């Protein structure tokens, strides 16, 4: 069995990004236990924010390094954002649910909103996806997808729909 360096396992979401079916969605699902740990066990917005900021800061190097190594060791085909890299999905889900009161419905709706924007990539997310490359590009389109997801989730909470 091929062993991977620690940073590749982080970039691959503990292996969840290796799924042959919807690796981004599987990676996002794999981020839920971390969210639950932060939201239900730690229950401290400062710790949640610190974890999120650390993940955002580490992400460009982590995703960029893993992507370069996957290209060098793979078929030779250049893939700017390999689907197996899901650290950005982890960050996107945590950002979508950042400072949102925990609830199973908010988790479900936040998950669906984030996946919607991440998969559809409306402008300017699509522009970022096409024009910003490397580890920063891998991270940036998912953070950009999390922003409207968070705004809509907050509006739904404000309106009393959740």
C-alpha cells in the first residue's frame, strides 16, 4: 500500500477526496465531524475562528504542494485543482457555518448551499476558479462559494425559516 505524507492526507481530507463518486461532496461530508467537534464539544467561537483561520492560512501551501506532487507522480496530465484535494471543501463548510448557531437544519442547509455554490460556480467564483491557480486558487473559489452560502444561511435564520 502506498503511504502518503501527512500533508497529502490532510489535503485529501483523510482519504475522503479519493472517492470515485463526487469527491468534493464526500470531502465536505467528511468535514462534518470536525464541525460537530467545534460546534458541539468545544462550543467556543474564538477556538472555531482560530481553527478556521489556521486552516485558511495553511491551505494554499497544503493544497499547492499536494497538487504538484499528484501531478508529478500521476499520468503527467496537468490538473490545476485535482478533485481529490478536499481541504478547500473542509474550509468552505466551516466558513459557511462560521458563527452560525448550531442546529441540524442549519448544518444541512449550510452544507447544501455551500455545495450548490461550489459546484455551480456562478460569477465571480467561476472567474476565480479559472484565473487564480496553485494552492491559492484551489482555496479561493471554495472560500468564495462559502460567502454567499453563509449570507443566505444567515438571512434564512434572520427570517425565521430555520
